[in-house]
C-alpha cells in the first residue's frame, strides 16, 4: 500500500453535518474496498461516540498527551474502517499537545487508503491546523445562508495555510428556498463534489447510533454518500489527489505550522467571507443577491457596514 490520501472534512459552521459526512463517507469508501481511518479532531467537544456504538478506553487525547500509542486508540466500525475518537473529558483536553497531530496523521498514511479528518467548528488553531496537514479539504455545508457564509470563510482560511480545497458537499439539500447546489458552489468558487438530500433516515440512524450507510443503504442519503465515495475512489485511481511530495502544501506539521495557525486565528477578524474587513458588501454580478426571482426569496442577511 502506498501513502494514503488525507482529506479534512471542514466547515466553520457548527451542526452542518461534518461528523455525519465523515462517518458515512468512511463507511461508503470501505464498502468500495478501501481502507479508511476517521480521525475525530473536535478536541474540546468530542461527540463521535454518540454517532456510533462503542465506548473507547483510549482516545486521541491519550495519544496527543503521550500516554498511549495510536494503535491503542483505533476502533473498528466496519470491516475496513477504523475510528480514532477524541476524548470527552475536558481534563484530557488540557493535557494534549496539538502539535503532535502531525506525526499521528503521518503514521496513519501508510496503513490506510483514506484518512478522513473530522474537524471542529469555529476558528481556532485546532480547526485551522488540520487544513494544513491534509492533502485536500472537503467543505461541508447546508444550503442555508449562515452555513454558506461560514463555508466561504473556511475556504479562505484553507487558502491562508496553503490548503487545497477539493470542493463542497451540500447536505440536507432540497429543503427551504435555497438556490440549486450548482449555483451555491459557483458562489463559493469551488467544485460541487456531491449533494446529500434532506432525508429523515439520517436522524433515525443517528438515534440508533449507526451510520445511515449501514442503517439503510438504499436510503436517498446513503445513496448520495456512496456516489460521493465512488467519485473519490475514481479521482484517486486517476491520480487526482496530491502525491504528497510538496511539503509547502502539506506541511511537516509540528510547532511551526501550529504557530502559523495561531497567528491566523489572531487575525481572524480579517477573514471575512467577502473580504470586507468585518463588514459585508452587497453581492454583485452573477453572485447570489437578494431579490433574485429564480431563488425564491433566498437572501443573505445584511450586516453592519453594508
């Protein structure tokens, strides 16, 4: 096996479906014959165990604090998929060394075809640093206004650490008055990787602590995740992913990259989604604007400075 492909599943908005997407993409990729590790990087507010039926003895917190090897914190979820969960205790969070994430991710590359980094919401060193460590960044968003704004911010932040954004997946699509996903992707200036429709089966699966791709493989959401996984496998086979030789993009990790992430967080006020230094201008040209009749009233909320 060669070096695995590391994909950060990201989005600054909380609750948009990053963890659901990371887990179900992992299952779907495993069902295509790929080996997958899903790494939970919400280090302060871990919750992946709520989505799955297992109780970890060791977690990523133990690995990052130097009290356990990575192999002791990996748990099988499917035949070809493992999960590396974060700890749920704040005391464990206080003991971790975030810079140690880099060697952890590097150690997983030779063992798996895909390593999916389930990143946290918000803007912090813990959320920006993984964007540097990944080969590519997969943005997850709903079609809602606030989520789209934060998706644009995440794309900009990824660019600041030389992260390669592969595109966006829209989840819970087809509800409300949002424009079509294709137009939203154009507004974000990135590729549309996939669309997961609004599907009550997802909530039913979560109530049973089971990925929807296992709970009901024929459901619309599971089918969509499988299609996204198929596209990732095809691009990987075609050599579409970065080959990992360019350290200026991937980063070697460690203190220097973490300090860079911390500096970006200090300047986060400048990382406005439309580059207006904390204010928002009206959207122009072929961008999404208020009052477009074909968008059924979808609009961006005006903020101070507009």
